[in-house]
C-alpha cells in the first residue's frame, strides 16, 4: 500500500542536488519549508544519497527537479523510488524530465521517450501520485496531467503558470520554480540574477521557445536578457517584494512554488532564514 505524499506546503526550496547535505536539509526543514527540490539532474548515485536527507529530517519531502530520462534508466529510478518509499513512506516525489537537446547526443523523439519512460515506471509500480514531470509546452503539460501528479516548470514567469493551469486542469499539481535575490539595488540584483538566467537557459531551445510563446522577443533574449525579462524570471528586492512576486504564481494557479535563492554561498543560510520569515512559513 502506498502512503500518500506528505504536504508540500505553498513553498518549497529548490537547490542543486550537490549542494544539499543532511545538515542543510535539517536547516531547511527547521526554517519551515515542507519540501526541498534537488536540481541538476541527480543520477542514480545521487538518488541513493536522498536517504541521508530523509533520515536527517522528520517530515521534509524530497523531490527531484529533475531526474533526466537520458541519464538514469527508468528501472534504476523506479528501484530508487521503492527503496525510499519503503524506508521513508510518503516523503519522496520522483520528478523526471527530458532535459534539452544541446546536452544529450541521443536526444530524439523526446515526447515518445517520455511516454516510454512513464510506461516503465508504470510497469515497475511507481504510483502516479508520487511522480511529477518537467513541463513547459502544452503537449507535455497534458502528459503531466494524464500520467503524473502534475508539472514542475522551470524558469517560468507567472504568465506561464496561468497558461499551465489551463492545460493541467484544476486537479493536477503545478509547482513552478522561481529564482530570488534578496537585494534591493536593481543593478546589484540583476548582476546576480542575469548570469544564472543567461547561461545556459537563454541559449537552450526549449527555454527560449517557451519564452517566445509567452511573447518575449529576440531582443529580450539577446545579450544576457533584457532588464524586463530578468525581472520577470528573478524576484528581487526587499523580502516583502520578493514574496509578493512569488505569490503571483499562486494567484495564477500554482499549488506550490519552488524557490531558488541566488547569491553568494556564504549568504545562503542567512537569506534562507530571512525568506522563510517573510513567507510566514508554518512551524
């Protein structure tokens, strides 16, 4: 019997898989976040380390954002899921995605490859409600709706969240990622945020195509991104201003916003506490 997935809360913390160790997982949970999303295409070896994060915490849900279908065979992902579910029931969400063609030589028939991967997860008994799908365009959003708990879009403004909710319908999970910089000076904030948006994302066809569907132009995408585009993709300012920007996703139909804090590593824990307080996370 599958244990229902734990409460993700309104906000989760998104951070590279290699940057989250058990001690940090404990701090994330203590700050009030109910979920941490592990970015950077964690492979089978990294999935094995998820057990340490779950063991160090009491109720934190660990999600992958995302396991790349080209890098981790579906059978391996399913085996990792079952180990974690057996030992930490209801606390692991398997997020999967297709990645982008610039990074994978064998990238072909991406939609069919996603379907095939999900078919194997079905065969291996990974429940629909414990998996999510990276999705930007309408077709993959509908696949997320039909074959998983829902969608985890990356690098998307609230306008995309509104469109995604229409495609997903009212019941599917919608958990967009959004970058934040706790810095009130515009030039300083953009100096932190722009490099994280520009490289690699403004040079990858999947993300560029998605932004153009939303009405952004070649001029917005060129030369590291226009100020308007950076401001749409990176919430910056006072903690209250950042929270207001994140809440635009919730108003547009998101269930859960995964927050990626940008800035020097030495500021991360301070910014984590500051943001958690501004978000008024439940104890």
